C-alpha cells in the first residue's frame, strides 16, 4: 500500500495524493463515471509510486461517491 492510515486519508480529496505533474490528466479522468488510468500517487514516506487506478462513480439521493482500486505498477517497487 501507500502507507497511509485510514484516518490520514478519510475525507481528503484524491487530488491531495496525486503528483502535481499528473493532476491535469487525473482531473480529466475524474469527470468520467468509469475511470481507468495511471498516475503517480503520494506515499506516506513522501515518495511517489506509479499506480494504476480503476474507479467507479455511483450515487444515491443526489449524492455521488466513488470507489476505486489502486494497484502499484512498478515491478519490484522498493517502497512497498
């Protein structure tokens, strides 16, 4: 994983954990209901890891939520 505790991430936007150079592309993907893209995600140790993200948006009573799966795509990632 990225090393974050649940309480460190809870309620924070995903953009807080995306590399600044990848932000524009990630924002374009986040406008879609179904998302599948690669980005660099911030780890708790301050380093970035190349991640594949698959996410799905859903909603109820006028509220929208997303759930996603982040998978490291670095073979032999030294920080995991």
